[in-house]
């Protein structure tokens, strides 16, 4: 059954949503929409507006991914001498804490791994989102019946756009998403999300500055910015004054971009982006790419002007909506493709999502099965190796006894002579055994275990867990109630005539704190004489 995924972009003035239907082979955009938010909307008003929008546009979905403003987040680039995510998650809070304006328990922390560094360290883009903003919003979502699977940043939508266009983009590029209240800048180097930052300059700030310069209202300034833009095709005193005011703001934006890239330590010309890709509603300002290209000295293009938009091409005849809805679309397509990113969802709320919980249980089950399988294969391999080694020792012993008993002679020996020699060797071996008596014979493993068990008094608390026997020695290991008991066992075995020497090979306290783990090596009595 197709799965419906809804990407939700919560901006300063609007909520934008994009629905993607995930099929067996293809993912397809199946709906989108937006609604305006009241000024200074509280979390419950945002959640209510979202529910109404979903209902009006018939966009009920199986999974919900929410994007929160990147400018609310504290972002830092860190390096670690290890790459395991489990280790990074254990220490990242301590690395972030000195630079945070809030206590560590007042933020929700997550990270994405970026690029390995030449000095052997691994780069991480860390983010801390204030719980004072996050928790009320999650509570409001729960109140209206929405449980988001992922709570990400709106800047993460740029990660998806970069992935969709990777065949069309150079190794080093930046994406600038120009929104109403702010802009997000993503810098990538060779496919790695190296740097993400929120800039203060957005369409709203630009219109306020233009309104102040021209002495008009903010709404009038916004309308003139988009209607006149920066194109010089039509010239008049009024249009030139608007154009000049807008260009001064573009120069400020270009300066902010340069400072951001310097903060990302890409000020070297060899690391400087070869392309700046414009996205967001602000990218629709006429003439903006050319103005930024002149100010920055690098190529600047708009997202809607790219030849192949991949999955974003599902907007069809409404391609002008692509920059406005790309963040929500990015989240939805990211959910469909299981791409990595931030997730600031609290663990206690994450555990209430039945879909996430089901997927976690399946993952745990698969891991447990893999561990059991590897353990079984490992124990079977060790057992086969030990048996093969034991068989080789037995074969070697058989060969030695055979060649001692039936020697090979150089030269020509008649069969009757050879038979006589073999008979004499067997007689000598029997006489040697008879000379030393039954007590001197090599005992079987079972017999040795019986002898050792009878030698240890029943009042000693001793358990033998392993016994190995070869022609020369006996090794045993087990557990006793104390070191004194181990010495007592050794003394009892020394008194036996079956062993030439008894040595304690190891004695240490058991790991569970109960008793002593010990090992003993017993050198067996060897038969002497020519026939031995």
C-alpha cells in the first residue's frame, strides 16, 4: 500500500506543506498548499492552522516531518578523533556547552557528520534547539492529533535539493534560501554538508530597509521590490530610486554571505564556491542573480532555471512555486528516501510514535538475529578447529608409535627377517609394560578424571569446568571458594604417583566476585625403557 508523507515548513508568516506518496518503485508529489499565520502566532495557533490546511487540501498522511526555523538554532562545526555516532553523541554535549547561551538541559541536541579531515579527525555539524521553543510546539501538535516522526531544520530541505541536483552542480557550491524573515545558507564541498547558517537578511528585512530609504510603507516597498526588481530594462526616476535602494540591500546580503563563508573557513580561493544557487521566495526578485553575481564574483543561478529539477519537477506547470515550497518538498522526499538529517524530537515523544517504535523493534530483532548467527558460526568454527587440531595430534602420536614399533630398514630385507624383527619389537614393548606394572601405564581421560576427583576431598568447594589431556600433561580449570582451597587441591594432586609435577598456571578472583578462577597443569608420569 502506498505510503503518504507530509513535509511541513513552519515559517514566520506562513505554513507550507508538500505531500509525497511513496510507491514501490517511484516517489511522486501528490499535493501541496500553504496558509497564512496570524502575527506572533503561538504554538497552538500554528498547530490549528496546520490541521485546517491538511483537512481543506485533503492531505492527511501516514508520516509527518516538520521543519523549524534554522535561525532559532545554535549551530557549531566540531571535530572528533573518532567517527562512531554513539561515541559522538556521548561527548557532543560537553563540546557544545561552553558556547551555548542556555544550560545544556534547556536544549535538544543533534548532529550530522560532514567530512573527514586531513589530520585524521571527523567533521560534525552540531545543532542545539531551545526546548522552550520545541516543547510547546510538540505539545500543541499532540493536542491536535499530529505526531511528527521528525523535527528537522528548514535548512535541511537544502540538503535534499543539493542531492537531487548533484549531477548539475560543481564540487564546491552554496545554496541560499531567501525567505521572509531570514535566509539560510548551505555550503557543500564534494557532496558533504560542510556548513549551514541562518542569515538575518530576508525579504522582510529588505523591504523594511527600502521603505525607510524611500519613505514608503513596508507593504509598498515589498510590492515594488518584486514588481520592479533590479532589471534596468525600464528606467524612470521612481524605478531607479527603488532599484538603487534594493541594490544597497543586495550588497549587504552579499557581504553577509562572504562573512559566513569566511566563518566556514572557505576563504581560500581554491575552496570558494563555484556556484551560488538561489532558492526561496526571494529568489523570484527580477535581476537578483545578476546583482549578486556582480557583488560576489561567482556564478549565481536560480533554482527554477535549472535544466533538470529531478523530483521537484512534479510541480509541473506551477514551477514558480518550486522555490517557495522546496523546503517542505525536501523534507517529504527526504522522508521517502530515508535520508539522514537532524531530528530534535524528544525521546519520550519519539517513543509514542507507533511507526517509529515498530521500526525500532524490527531493527533490534534483526540485530539480535545477526548476533546469534555470528555467535553460533563462531562457536562452531572454534569447535571444528579444536577437533582438527586434536585429530592431528592423535595422528602424529600414532605415526610415532608405529615407526618406533615397525622401523624402516635401508637395504634389502627378506619378509621373514622383517617379520622376525617386528615380533621382537612387540615382545620388548610388552616386557617393558609388564616391568613397570599397571600403575605405570598411561591412563585414559576418563580414568584420569576419576583419579583427580577421588584425590580432592568432598569438603573442599571445588568445581572442575574444563579438562584437557595429551600424552605429556593434563590441564584443568575450574572454580574454588578461595585461594587456600586451590593450594589444597594442588597439594592433594602432588601426593599422587600418577603425576611428576603439579603447577598452578593461574588463580584470580572471579569476575562476579564469587570465589576464585584457577588453572592447574599436571605433568604425567612417562614410561621409561626401550619399549616406552
